[in-house]
């Protein structure tokens, strides 16, 4: 009986972990983003943005992407990236600087 309970807990934990990581794309997909792309083209490559900001004629989307296996540190398996658009086309993109993030 105790073993069955433990097995169920492991199965639930793996299912939750699969759901959490299953929604994120690998960070190496950012290598395919190029200036001039539309938001739809970027979303097809890296998935839906986690957040977006808007200002006059500009939009920035923020994505959470999985690090490759060898770059992971405990409790940090993903990084944040941004893609900024000017008039609906990619103008700039890259990794969010964790030092200045939130300032």
C-alpha cells in the first residue's frame, strides 16, 4: 500500500514537471530569430510570449526558454529573452540581463 502511494506521488510530480517544462521552448531557438520578422513568425519559432510591453509604435515580447542541459544550475533551468518590434517587425532581440532586470 505504501509503495503504491509513493508511486502515485512520483507519477504526479513527473506529470507536473512535464507540464511546466513542456510549455517552454529550448533557448537555442532564439538563434533562428532575425531582424524584420513579424510577431507571428517569432511565435512560431519560440512559442507564445510570457509578457509584452507597448509604447508608441513599439512592442517588446518576453519569453522564458529552457537552457541547454549543460548550462543549467540548480533551480535555474531557463532564461528570459526579449524580442522588440518597431512597426510590427523585429528590431532587436536577446537575453534579458538579470542584473538590470526589474530596475
